[in-house]
């Protein structure tokens, strides 16, 4: 196996683990933001996209005769659990969660941009095509979060100022 291919497969495994982490993180967040229906709906939509992305990556592994890394996948799920626990104690969890979501989406954008270049260097046009589709979804989610951060923030502030409202969730 060439060094290009070794790096490429390594990064593909990283992306799979990242999607495992994203799915767990998004599910935990969606379960705790019932008072923010627009944000909850978009996160729920992205959970479905994320599950589809993971499945697409798995087909790429199959085509390449490779497998995802069990260790990386477990570590990604553990990281998501830690993020969920840490976020659940913050009184401004919904705002911090939306901000963290945006940051995570930009990590995914960088990951898929790198994977496209690596797939092309490895001569794997099909995975490059798959990654371009995933990249588009990640860019759309990042843009949505960025555009909605002000409204999530103002909704939180209004709920937090209302003694009869629950701001956190």
C-alpha cells in the first residue's frame, strides 16, 4: 500500500468516527431543546443526513476492501458522550450547543475537503464524488447554524429573562 493510500484510508476512518461522534452528539442535543422547535427540527434533519453520510462512508470502505476503525469509532462515541454530559450542566446549553455545532460542522467541512483531495490523489473518483455530496450537506448545516445563531441567542435571552419560562431546554 502506498503512503498516499495509507493516509487516505486513515483519514477515511477518521471521517467515519467523526460521523459516529456527530450522530451521538446531535441526538443528545435534540433531546434537550424542546423549547427551540426550529433548531430541534434542523438538528433532527441533520441526524438523518449524518446517518446517511456514515452509511455512504461504509460503502466506500467496502469498495476499497477496508473497514472502519472500531477503536476510532468508540473513541468518537465516548467524546460525544462527554460533550453531552458537559453541555447538560450549562445554564446556557442551547446557545453553547449551537455554537459548538457550528464549530463541529466546520471541522467536518475541512475533513471532507481533505478527503476529496486525498481520494483524487489515490485515484478513487467514486469516494471523491461521495465526499463532495457529504461536503455540501455539511456546508448547508454550517450555514444554517451561522444564520440562526442570532435567533437562538435572542430566544434564549427572552426565555431566560422570563421567570415562568425554561430557557435551558
